[in-house]
């Protein structure tokens, strides 16, 4: 999730304070979990031969907004942004929602190499679902890409005109499958959120490949 923090709402300031002071136990758990991974990447770039339509590609960013998004995750705090893999002929795109200031804002598709550029920590997860559902995921994601869906700086799950990155994936996947594949598991200040870790820490997803292998379970 990228976002110009000069335009951040007061709610994002609360996110930062919460990340720093509000959930020490989860932070300790995340610290331990990250020690399950190799210190150095065993794979610099995703193996494109292993990618399929509907896969979810995660990455770790290092800006203020990325750190907030990562730390706000309900479970493992390892990734800060994610998008849906879309393969078109001989090109691979990532459809995602992001705020890039004056460049791009909202849902758009981006080539794989630019999406993963400068991201040493990444992973690809795949949902256990039929090819038909995966096709629907791509269709719905591409429809939203054409509808001028802006990035949701209010982080409000109750409306669809704007969507933040994990909200976009959450809604596309669940509506395509017609069931709750991804659960919005975060409750904070009487509101519900879907976090980055909610997207893959569930019974439907499996790890396909990652930059850092786990050294133990």
C-alpha cells in the first residue's frame, strides 16, 4: 500500500501510534515468525512459469505507509501490499489498488517487473478453488480496473467506489467465489478491516513460492 502521508487522515496517525504502542504481543509474535525465514533471499524474482491467473502476489515496502500497513496486519507482519496475478498472452500483470499521488490512484494493472521492483521480500499464494472461480476473479478485477475505483483513504469496507489494496482483493475474491474465502479479521475503534495477513492466513490459501524460504515450521 503506497500513500502520500502528507495527505493522510488522522486515522492513519492513529494507525501509526497503534503499530508502535498498541499491540505489543502481536508484534513479539511477528518478530518470532520472521525468524522462521532465511535471512537472505533464496530467490530474487518470482518464477513466472509457476504463476497462474488469480494468484496473489505480496511484497514488502519500506516507506512510512508500507510499515503502517504491514504492522496493522492481524497475524504475520511480513508484507505491506498485494495484488492479483493476471496473465495475458506472454505478459504478466498485477491488478491492485494503490495511491501513487499524481501518477496513479486506485485500481490499475501493472507489469510484474515494475510491481516487484525493489521489493526483496515477496511471496505468491494461491487459493484452493476451481478454474471457473479464478476466471471470475480476473474478470471482476479487470471490470473494476475500468471503473475509476479510487484508493480508499478512509479504509471503509462499506462502500465500493473506493478500495484500499487488501479491500480490493477481499471483495473480488469473496464475491467471485460467492463465499467468505477471506475474512475481515481486524477490529479497531469499533470498525472492521481486512489486513494483508487476512488475505493469505486462511484455510483456502497455500504458498506457491517466496523470496525467503521458511527454515522451520
